[in-house]
C-alpha cells in the first residue's frame, strides 16, 4: 500500500489510535482499583475509619475501566462471540459478518443506549448531582456521563470497523490490519 492511506482508512486509523490510547489509560485504572480497595478495607476493618470518597472514587474508576475500555476491546477483537462458523469463513466473508453485525446490532444498541440515557445524564448535569453520602464525591454527574463516553467510543469504533471491513471485502486492506477472529 502507498505511503498515504486513503482518507477513510486514515480516519479509521485515527479512531483506532484514539480508542486504543483511551482504552489503555482506562486499563491502568485497574491498579488504582486494587490499591484503593485495599486502602478502604484496611481503613475500615483495621482502624474503624470510613473512606466514603475513596470508596466512591473506586466505583467511578470501575465504571470507567469497563465502559471506557469497551471500544478498545472491540478493536482488539476481544469481546466474547460464538464463532463456530465465523472462524472457518474467508477473510472477506468475515468482513461482511463484521459489517452486518455492526450495522444490525452494535450501532442500534449504542443509539438506543444513548437515547435512553440522555435525560438521565442531562438531569444529573443540570443539578451538578453529587453523592448522597456524607463525605462522598460531588461528581456523580461525571460518573453518569461515562455512559455517553461508552456510546460515543463504541459508535466511533463501529464506524472504524465498517471502514476496515469495507477495505477487506474489496481486498484493499493490508494483511497486518485484517482481523483474524
């Protein structure tokens, strides 16, 4: 392939790079989950001290690990799938399955999730919702926004997957970029 990628493939690569970096950053939060949870347990059971803010921060990070890294996992072909037949398909037929799966399942589910959660998140932002717990964090509206982050990142990754699958079906995707279920 030439030095410069076609514009759509270039867009797919940009989306992939952004989602990969964001997913990797979210994955590093697992270290905070372990350390934060350990500190909460030691404080509570070792010293009888509650750490509500830290406990809530761990919950926020937990949400971000799973929802923030979902598009990166999709990009890396890491989601669970039943591929009894898929693994035997040719790369072009696999690409067709990817396009159909993205168009018929991923994008509609993301659009529904975005639509269904919009008011929930918007209402939280309107009041700058904070924790109902004494000593809790004042950023519940940010935690709820992670739902929309999930939706946006998955939609963008879905677009990237459709672009790459289109090039794969046309036989124009470099071998190193072809997914192998």
